[in-house]
C-alpha cells in the first residue's frame, strides 16, 4: 500500500502525504452484487486514520479536523468505508479517494461573511408586501357598528 496523497487545495497549499504505516485497512464481506464470489471474497474495505497520532498534520490542521469531523470520529479515529465495487482493489482505491476528499474538504478555512445592506428595491418590496398583508388582515375584521 502506498502513501495517501491529498492534493493541494485552499486549506493545504502544498497538499498532504500520509504515510501508509499510519493507515489501517480492514476487509470484510461486502453485501450486494457479486454472485458466488460474495461469500468468499472480502471486498468491503474500511480505511482508518488516527488523527491524533498521525505525523502528516500540523497542530492547527489537527485542531481544524477535530472541529469539522467531530460527528464522524470514533475517539480520534476517522474511518471511511467502500463497498460499491465487486473487486477489493477498486474498493481500496475508492476508500483512499474518499478519505483524501474528506480531509481536503475539512481543512478548507471558513471565509467570514461580509456584511451587506439590503438594496433599496428589496426594502421597497418588503414594505409593499407588509402593506398588502395588513390590508388582508384588516379586511377580515368584524365591521364597525357606526
């Protein structure tokens, strides 16, 4: 198994290279298509990476990943699964691509929202809608006894 390469992107300008020794692969029977080979071939792949122990990340990147991927983590371990292909090799490739995409996406820094003001047209439309609504509600009132 080769090292996992995460291509350069907004949060990782030079990309990442995660050593193969830090990745853990588990294989099991995959459900779905495969005919007779389903019961004999361990084609489903679970690829795991311990974010706390990996040497490929800086402290800032590690903190960012813990914040972004918290719901997906089991302790400090991030696991992805691939079982859509019949061949184990294709599932291994799919799991590695999925893990790389997940890491790359989670490392993208948040861009702060730039405060803007409503346009004059949107303010006018909002006030017109409020006036129409007010007229509808007034028309539902009980008539006066004058």
